[in-house]
C-alpha cells in the first residue's frame, strides 16, 4: 500500500483530536498525582504566577481527589519549591521568560489550603517542572505497587505535561485529566492535550476518571465530579 500525504495527515489529525489509549484504569494499580496546586499558582492575586483557570477548576479537582480516596487510590501531591539552595534546579530556567519577575516566595511553598490535603498523603517538593526529576516519586509509586498515574493540576503544558512524559518514559500508564488541569493561557490547553492524547496518555475528563476508578459504566457526557 502506498501512503499518501493526505492519508497520513488525516490519520495524525484524527489521533490528535480523538485518539484514545487502549489500557484499562484499575484503582488497585493507580495513583493520583496532584501537581503544584499551591498558593502561588492557585490563590487568587497572591503572586504574578497565579493561574486563574487553576482556581476555577479546583472544586472539580477536589471532587476527583475525594473519588480517589473512596476508591483507595493514593493521592500524591507535588509542590514546585526552592530545594537544596537551588543547586538541584536546571540553571537555564533563570534565563527564560517564565522567570522574568523579582517575586520570591515569602517562605516554603505549600499546597493551597482550599485543596484539603490530608496529613497522611505524601507531598513531594520538586525543583523543576517534571515531578519525576530528582524526586522519590518513582520509588514511592513502585513501593505502592502502582503502574498507572493520573496526572492533574497546573500548569497543563509545563509541570503536568512534563510529568506525563516522564511517567510514560518510565513505563507507567498515564491518564491525563482534561478538565482537572489548567494553564495560564487557556488557548494552550487543547494543543497540549492533543499531543498527549496522540502519543503519551489516555486523556479523560474528571467524571470519566472517577467512573473508571469506582467501577461505574463509562460516561461520554460532560465532566463535573464537584
């Protein structure tokens, strides 16, 4: 068979828009990763790095967190923080537009109180975008017997997307929350989801994730577990 340019382009476009990974989402094999839902990104007006879309989707994400607790799925929180005097952070960050402000955290970063993190849930302080970079996340997931990670939080196309790619490269099945991730320019949300959908992750809504983790029939309707 000869593959025309039109054929391969149409195939790619369909996968970006509608592709679905074929693996099952099993609660006993899954862990929920809540990426960087911390004050500087979610608390309204508190820092120049505030992500309004993350604040808006926080109630839905809290609903998914509760659904995971009900299903005995571990909830693991991450925080983008100043660690090891900054010596473990990629040095190129200081030269990029993302760091073009003099604002500094007034103290150690923490999960936004409104997210309701429980004391018995792991918090990982990470020095860069991806949650697997120089952190114990891989060890923690493997010690928990989890081979599937559900990625949620902010920013969709930075810390969440990087974490999804790192998990994929480490052999994890990756589920990515379409409406429980958020970025600082909402026009960038769908392009990132499209890339992940085609090549890295099973992209699902919060409602779809909760249904699969709790053994309910799969839903194709709009999502809202809040």
